[in-house]
């Protein structure tokens, strides 16, 4: 592996960690879990990650997939790790995630994961929003009591897939 590839891999993993990891925050309880992900959140979403590629999240009725990579010749190339979690009533490390049954007063649902090579339990607030008349997935991750990171994910389109990102 060349030095550049190692740097890109490290940058990609760092970006994925920043985008998906938060401090342990009280999350959804077992009885607050939903049976299926609402239609409004289901899609394949991505956010540009610079030279190292893009962060891609795929949400279906029962799964949450998180990867980092890029599109090349219309195909997604994984650059790092890929996690696919199933919707469950309780969060199980590397196996399941939970989603709150109802949205809070601001319209966010709580999505909770626990990935072994990350910093443990991650609690994210997610909702579909319109910004400048374009649909996006807004994801808020709390890193500490006083800080938070907000990420905007765009829906994957034919134009993006056919763009050579690398």
C-alpha cells in the first residue's frame, strides 16, 4: 500500500469516526423502539468526504448500512469498513440498532448504534429536511454536553453514481 493510500485510508476512517461517533448519551429504551424505519428516512444518502471519498449511509425498512468510499465507473468502492446493522428492540454490539418510535418536538428521531471499533454507543438525532428546496438527511451527533456535530447527507442520484469521484 502506498503512502498516499495509507493517508487516504486514515483520513477516511477519521472522517467516518467523526461523522458517526458520539459520547455515551442516554438513548432510546427497549420499549421505545420502532418495528420499521419510517419511509421518510429510507434512502441511500451520502456526504462528500474530500479527497478520501464520501460517507454513504443506506437506510431500509429494517437495516442501517454505514460505509466510506467513492463511486468509480458507476460502482461504489468501499474504502475502509462497512457496517450493516438490523433494526432491533435493543442495541447489540455490531448487530442491531434502535430507532425511537416517535419524533421529538423538533421532528428528530433517535437512532442508536454500538460499533466495536468505534467509541462504543452512538446516539444520533436524524430527520429528513428541505434545504433550498432540496431533500437532505440531517444527522446530529453529540460528542459532549456542550458540543454537537451536524452532518447533511444528500440522496444518491444517477448523476452522483455516474460521476467519477476518484
